[in-house]
C-alpha cells in the first residue's frame, strides 16, 4: 500500500493512513482531494482514469483505491 500512501503524500494529505476506512463517505477526504488524487494517478500511470471508476466505493480505503487502479490501468 506504499504506492497509495505516496499518492496521498503528493497531494499533501500525509494525514491519510492505510488503516483508515470510510475515506470519502466519512468525510476524511473530499471532492477536491479526489480530483487531485485522480490527477496523480493519471500522471503516475500516463493514462486517463475513466469516469466509470469515479464512484464512492473506489475511494473508501487504500485497498479499494488499489483495486480500482489495478482494474483501470490494465
């Protein structure tokens, strides 16, 4: 999960940790964080992230973000 932690560090959200759940639904991160995170994902993988992946469930914890990236960047 270091890869996901690094993405959060790049958007200056060092306070978000792998142990946290409910990142989006719990208000830990917001839509601006999602936009910044998506930009970092696209930059890291040199591929756009399709809008179909922009769902709350995909941003709830590090595992769901990692699973989304794995599926989206095949």
